[in-house]
C-alpha cells in the first residue's frame, strides 16, 4: 500500500493526474450517440467519485475521430490519452478544441529538426497538452526538452 489518495493517479507516462485514468478501448466501436447516452453518464459517476477522468483508448486500427467530439458533448472526461498519436484521436478541424486535454506522443526527430513547429496542433496554447517522446540515448533525452523549451517552440 503506497497510501496514494484515491483522487490522484500516476499514469503509465509518469504524469501525475488529479483524478482517475480509465481504460475504454471499446469506446471506438460505439456511435457518438451511444458514447453520449451510455458512456458519458458512467464517466460522470467516476468524475463524482474521483474528481476528474482521463480516458485512455487505443485508436488503431478502428476509426476513432468521433470519440472526442462525443465526449465533449456528453461530458465527464477532462483528458484523453493514447499511444497512437494525436492524429488518430482528432480530425484536423478538432486540433484547436480546448475542452479536453490531450496526452499523446511526438516523434523525437520532429522536435529535434523543428518540424513540430509547423504543426498547428503543438503550437495551440488554449488546450492542456502532455507529450511523451521516446529517445535512443540519455544525451538525446536531454536535448529533446531543451529544444522543446527553447524560444523556437512557444507553448
């Protein structure tokens, strides 16, 4: 027993989250209406117990761009998390939504070579964002946040 409060968790990414992280991979198989009418009331019950809900769901190979807009309409979820990248979570027209936080991955090379600066998703400042990056060495691991936090990337 680590005596961690019930209203906080440390995610698989090492992110300390004030609330609970739920896994709902099957949500991608539901229609927006079913997500709003069936799932969101369940998520709201968790929200009432644990404060905030972060929802993890895998998005590949099923189409899943319908999930975030349905969660926004139905409520009960403040953040979404996946390992397949933000492009599998959101349609381009939803990149600038600011109702649900996004936890996703970025390619280290896109950060190190500056390509990430060209991506509107990463430059938008009105939505909470947590990004994980896999690197091949300690030196690379030190360089990625230095570049991310440099004057080049204005978050």
